[in-house]
């Protein structure tokens, strides 16, 4: 019985460690996939989101490039946590505007006049929030449906967090959310981890059954 106990313990430990190793490989592949997403070259905004299109999963957190001219009115988004963010509509050649988070600022800062080129991360509209004063420039969240009535032009269903701009922006930029890794990145390693842990569970179950039967016979 001592040999049985030692064998069962060794098998369960080995299978648990094998599962943890595969889980580590899964996490490494997820991190690598996220880095690859972050390193992707920006694509034109209209390639992933048209001016009259609903925001889709393929547009979420994509790096995009867009040209146009900044327009009025500007907004200050004041989240519950963090600094106020200056948002300016960028009127594109389509005749619609995409809202651009130009950076953090406690007050409205003048936008560059004339054509600009913006590269940044495309995000969906934020959740709706109660605005105590809907007539001023300060808003609690960047909810596009809630703000669209403030503009005299159509507005894209997503907004861009600015990373680069020509001419260069002087405002401190806002860090975008971490990119999502690919859904299948490292999936095989995760399945192997679950498989090893299942084997370990079976080994523990059979050990328990044998010990139980021996005790019953005794």
C-alpha cells in the first residue's frame, strides 16, 4: 500500500505540474498575441468603420489612421477616476466626424487649424452616464448616442484615442486599453492543461477506489 500511495502521489504531482506548464505556455502565447495586435500597422478608419455603420467587433481596439480638420464644439470628459480628457470632433472627407480624445487637459485647449493626420486606437461608445448639466462642455462619459445632438454633422459610432498626430500634439496622451489577444492564441496549450488535470483527477479517483476496496476487504 505504501508503494501505491507513493505512485499515486507522484502521478498526481506530475500531472498537476504538466498542467501548470501548459497553462504558462497558454499565457505566454496570449501575451505574444496581444503584443502582435499592438504592433499592427494602422489602417484607414473607413476600412474598419464607416460613417454610418454600427460598431463591430472587428473595429474594437484597432489602430487606425484618419485625416481631416478639427471642428467645434469641444468637450471635456470627466471620468469618475482620472484626469479630464479633451475630446474634439475631427471632420473627415466623408462629411462625418469622428470624436478624438486628444489628451488630458483641465480646460478646453485650442485645436490645430487646418488639415491634421491622426493615428490612434478605435474604441466603441462608452456606457451612458447621468449628466447633471447637459448644456455645458463637461460630460461624465463619451457616450456618442447621448452626445450626437450637440453636433451639426454626423458622428461615427466609435471614437479614437490619439497616439500620434501631425502636426504634433502638445497634450499628454491618454493610454488606451490593452489590446485583446486572438481568441485562438494558445488554445491548444489550454486544452492540454485541462487534459493533464483531468488525468490527475482520474489518478486520484482510482487511488481512492483502491484504498477504499482494500479497507473494505480488511
